[in-house]
C-alpha cells in the first residue's frame, strides 16, 4: 500500500523470526507506556525497567529514525540488520555506515532518559509533593476493585496573575463492574 518493503541488506525479505524481533523492539516502548500498573503493588524494579524501555529505548529509536538520514534505521532495524526500501527497487541495499555521532547521541539519550531516572527514582519519590501523592494513590488503591490510581497536584492561576487555586486530581482505573460513581467518589474524597 505504501510502496515499501522490509528487507535484509541482500534484498531478501526478512524471516518470520527476524520480523518478530524487529516488531518487538519497535513496539515495546509504546506498549509498555500504556500499562496501568498499581503504584501500591508494583515492585520498584519493574517500574525502573519500564522507564528504561519506554524512555531509554523509545527516545533512542525515535532519534535514529529522525536524524539517521543515511539509513533511516532505528534500533528495531539495527537489531536485526533490516532496511525499509522502496518496493519498486529490487536487489541489495547499498548504504553508508551510520555516522558515529548518531551512536553517541542515541547512547546518551538512552542513558539520560532511561538509566538516569532509574538512579534518581528514590530521590524523586521523596522530593516535594511526591511522597504525599504516592501515599494518596496507595490509599485509594487500597479500596479494592481498582486496577490503578494516579494523583496529580497542580495550581491554577488566574489570567491576571493573582492568587492560585490548588487542585488535587485523582484518576482511577476500575476493574469489573463499576459501583455507584457518586458514592465511590465521595468515599475517595473522605479517604483523602
């Protein structure tokens, strides 16, 4: 439909195994970014690995896709040595090697956005409003029947810059049948 094909350097279609690996490397950051895991029962290691996959792997892949103009390969293509080529041009692919600066930037992004938060995680959790927000989320998740609760604290300022109204927003993802929403919301408000 797009006039493209995914091939190896010799111009052959990828095997099913290589296609699955390519797809997996590409989709992991996107699929894991949407996971709704409860704060109260998800191990810290799992959260750190999710951050590494979503931010480290995802940002490196996006960077390479945008700026690696010689081959337009992301980490998913590099992992299986594949290329996206125009369908009407059969045969082997002739490309220049990836510029070394791209490797430096991709690794730096991976470390800063993937590994950096892993190392700073315990510091951030104990900084500013976060301890109370995490405690509030754990309290709400303890009500039962919930998949996940999130808490966001912000301040809303008027257009003339005077005053500020504090807002505490609680997002709840339920499992199964929904109870009476007003009664449930009132119980969450009393709990907080």
